[in-house]
């Protein structure tokens, strides 16, 4: 049995980024790749599990499954309790996402959630996303594929660089063939409400949630470079993300307020 890698994503089992990732990993020596991905796109589903209906694996190839209407977290959770019941994967990789996952967008991201679910089960995990120029909707995942190959080889031959319940969140700049890696922190993103009203032929109103420009600022009092700053400068951004959301600096303030 080789080095076992579980792969998932949030763009769906037919997504080009996922297929590029799988092809890249299968080129590595001594690696066994199992893919469990959502049957449908689940972008921005966050770290959600499906509790109100049953789920079903559907085989679409050798060691390749789609989970009927499942989320990335469902894919990881069910895989570990069924396919990997006796032996956990050595590594989990979620992606390659079509579009960035930087700053607070990580909290929305199904791609990041796949990695979150992995580290909750003590599996070293990586989320990887390709920043897109959406004038080229197909995207180029060449640099992302090369980057994940290099990192997996480094992990496989050595060790994972983070403690428990932390994962690597990687963003790849658009339209770049070669790039250096920068260790970054998650940036501070500006948000607004953007929705678009449409009416069907019967006059019933429907809303589409819109997309926001990627507007960020540096965090005050934080050394180093943010993920967005790194991407803007043409670097590959790699951010260690922890699942502990406690606001430790505010605990004394809260005590005083109470």
C-alpha cells in the first residue's frame, strides 16, 4: 500500500481543477489517490454537513466517487467512516478551486472546509485555489499542479509542517508560469451586499447573489505579507490556518464588560 491521498473539492467531480489535481498527484511515485467529490457545485457552502437526508456514493471511475448532493465536508466525513475505516489517509488535498480563497472568504469556502474536516480527524490537509482571470473561464492549472506536486513530495519525504487542527491554504496567482512561495497571513477583505433581482415569465421575483471585487487592506499590527498582497505581487501564497476561532485578546475586555 502506497502513500494514501484523499482528494475532494467544492466545484464538483467534473471540474477541471479537480481533474488537473488528480492527474498531477497520480504522476508521483508511490502514491495512491482516492477521489470523493460533490456531485454538484457546492461553492461557498462553508463547513456544512448534510443531516436532513441520506447521501449516496456513486462510482465514476477507479477510486473515484461522487457524493450525490453532498458537500466537501460530507465527502471527507463519509469517506473516513467507510473507505478509510481501518487506515486513515496520509494526506488530504482539497481543490484545485476555480477562484481564490483569501482573507475571510476562507469562512465561506467549501474548498477550505474540506481541509478543515480533514484536520478535525487528525489528517494533514491542504486547500489549494487558483486565482482566476474570468475573461479566461477555463483557467490554467499548470502552476497549481506543479506546486502541489512539489509540496506533496516534501511532505511525503519529510513531515507536515503544522500542528494538529491547522491546515495549509494555498492561492496561486493568475497568468503566471513560475512563482516563488510567500508565507502569508489571511488578509482583511471588504464586503458589501450585492444581489440582482430577476423575474420569471410569471412575474415571480428571484434574486441572484452577486460577486464582489477583491478589495483588501493590510491588518494593523501584523507583520509580514497578506495572502492578497502576495498574489498581487505575483507570488504563490501559502497561509497556515487554525480552526481555533477564539478571540483571546478580547477575553479580558469581555470579563471587564461583564
